């Protein structure tokens, strides 16, 4: 009985794209990494699914056009995160996407009360939306995407000390804002 063939590595798929212009290989890379890229962008956009999906599509288009520039020094996923962050930064340009107010509850709607976790998530999304884009990205990469500080610094193309400063400032701002929530 033969075992199923092993899935090709990212490096093998990249080689197939570059050498043979194999679009199916690139499609496999997209399928393999799209969930993580979309998740990162959703967190950066304050949960705006439509915007995150648009930015993810732009990320993969840029990745395809720039694939020859991938040198393999970092993980392919880190390279994609860098592109995704750059796409986000170029589209953000100072706008602050603040989540809309949670739905108002009418008198006598006790059965429709929103769970605390929903309101806590809403408060966190509002606080994240108030951060500077690079602070938000540093925090999301290190906590939500669980990158090390070193990996996040590579993704954001900044010195390690700068990354740590972004994370520390972001955490302090979030702490202050969340303490003010009634």
C-alpha cells in the first residue's frame, strides 16, 4: 500500500511559479496562506471583512508580481505579512476605522442582551482602531499572529527596538483606553 504523496513545500511551489509560470502552484500558495493573511488584515481593519478581503486580494496580486524578489531568508508567510502590512498602510493613510456602535437594545428586550464577551470585543476593536497603524500592526503581529518580536520587526521592516517600542506604546494606550470603559 503506497502512502499519499507529500504536499509540495512553499519553496517548491515558488520554484514552479518562477520557472514554469505555473499559476496552479501560485493558487496553491494562495489557498495555503489566504486564511492567515485575511485574518491579519481583518484585525488591522477593525473587523471590516469587505475591506480586509479587498486588501488580501491586493496582497496576493502584489506577491505574484513581486515573487522574484522573495529571497527565502524569512518564511514565505512572513514575506506575505510584510506585503499585507504595506498594502494596509498604503490604504490606511491616516483614516481611523472605528467600529460602529453596538446595536441599541429596546426596553423589555432582556432576552436579547448582548453577552459581555461581545461588548468586550467591541471595546477592544474600538481601542485598537485608535492606535497608529504601525502600533496596531506590531501588536497584532506579536499577539494575534504570535510572531516573535524579531519576526514582527522583519515583517514591518524596522529595527527590533522600534518594534518593541511600538508594542509597548500600543499596550499602554490600550490599557488606558480600556480602563476608561464603563
